[in-house]
């Protein structure tokens, strides 16, 4: 497993939730040697989104590949994300 990071001030494209139309937040990313080839994980932090459910810890998530090269390189790499402000709770995204 690779542990990635969000690069501050990197121009990640904006994405929106198809259910509530709010802006998604980049929570983790894995970059290739050329940092413009990457896999990023976006989550919807909107608590009034119709599919957001804190009780079962469910929110809209989107995996984004910046290029075909990034898809080929990272398609089998899973991304861990610390969830719900709990140090010991991680969700692994494909």
C-alpha cells in the first residue's frame, strides 16, 4: 500500500457531488514522478447531502485519475484515508 498526500496549492480540478452539487474535497492523492500524473480521492463533506450518513460513516467519494498514464500506473493501488476525525479509523479506497 502506498500512503499518498495532498500537495498544498497543487491545482487539483474541482469536482462536485452529483447528489447535492456541493464542491468535493481532495482528501488524499498519489503522484507519479511527474506530479501532474496522479490518482486523487475526493469526498463530500456536506452533512446535508442526501447520501451522507454519519451513523454508518458513509459519504459520496470519487476517485479521479489525471491521465490514462496515471490510470495504468495506479489502478490497482489502494488509497487509505483517515475518517471521521478518529486517529485509528481508516477507509481504504480502490
